[in-house]
C-alpha cells in the first residue's frame, strides 16, 4: 500500500532536480509521475485510496454474508420444525 503523498513528494523532488524551462519541466514531471506509478503497479502496490476502497468493499461483503447466513439459519430452523 502506497500513500499518494509519497508519490507526490517523490515526483516533486525529482522535478526540482531539473532546472529546465517550465514547459519541459511540466512534461518531464508528468513522465516521471507516470513512470513511478507504473513501477508501483508492477509490484502490485495500492494507493491509500485504493486500499480504503477495497477495505470498505470487503466490510460490505462480510456484512452481507452474515445477513445471508442468518437467513439460511432461519430457513433451516423452519424446515426442521416442519419435518417433526
């Protein structure tokens, strides 16, 4: 998991090393940012936002699974009660 502030700081520092004209500097900054992001994706790292999103999706899925388990338990009790 990678924090976007780390990416932004790395990008800012690398860009500051280049004393070129602003247009070239901005182009290079964009290319550096793209390269750094691509490198992190190769390592299957997530940004904080992606991690938080996945964690929330997992919590929703776990809650839904619990609800469905309760429904199944109730249905099994009803079926068991009718068989007696």
